[in-house]
C-alpha cells in the first residue's frame, strides 16, 4: 500500500505541533515530510518534496496560504486550517479538500482525514489502472478486439480512466450512461465503442442497467 506524505505550514510552532500530534493519532501511516513557518517556505517544500497533502494556514508571513495554493496549481491536496472564515469561498474555488477553523477539533479533523483517504485511494487506483493498461499494451494483449480493459468517464468536469475490473454495473439514461464502482458513480456518453464487451442488459421499468 502506498504511503502518503504531507507537509504542515503555520507560523505558530505550537499549532504545528498540535496538528502533527493529532494526525499521528488519527492517521499513523501518514508521513509528515516537513514543516514550514511561512508561505515562501511552504511553497518551496511543496515544489521540492511533492507531498500528497499540504495543511496550510492562511495568514502567514510572506506568501499567504491562498497564494501558495494558487502557485502549486493542484499538484497536491490542500487543507486550509485558519482562524478566519472569510476566505472559505476562495479556498473552495481553489478546490481545497477542506477548510478547518481554529481552534481545531479532533472530531472535525477525523472527517477531513476520511475524505482525504477516500480521494487519495481512488486516485491511486486510477493510476494503478493506467499501469495495468500500459503493461497490457506492451505485451500486445490490449490489441485483442474482443475485450475492453478500461472505460473513459467523467466526474465533476474531470476525465478519469476506470479499469473494467472495478466496474460494478452500468446504468443507462436518456443521454448518458453511468459507470458505477464501489466508491463512486461516473458518466460516459455511450457504450458504442464497448459493444464487443460481454455485458448483460437488465431492464427495470423505464430504466436500463448493464451488468458485466
């Protein structure tokens, strides 16, 4: 299992220490790669260490947490931890995973960690799917026209590749078909390119589902 890495950025050492201890208790497998006491240092660490997660204070010397998130451009998952609630809208425009207010409560951080684990695990599964596809292409197996090995789907405007083995079933609508896995539902426009695959069509009244 992949070990995930994170950095913590806050200008107050006691708050960095408190967050580090909470994370160690809630998510022991998470490795805190480094800590920063200002925004410039945080940006440098993200570029150098390429962590999976960055816990950022917003009000810091030098660059603010918002500035840092702008510069890193979604290269890692961002969680803002701040005493100010007025930046929440901007934070979510930057696609932050969460926006936590100080004083930080353990119960609230547990929910954030759960969301992080789900997103990172799903992302890792997709990356593994790509690796399997490349392996099959290298061995020539993917040239077999009788089978498909992955589905191109979208979720919230982003394109993802879903390994067929992760698909539970397909649900057909008027314009789109939903690809349902154990953790999420995705959209594809049609299954015309996948017509050679072995799907079983099951109808439920006006709706139709395709099972592998």
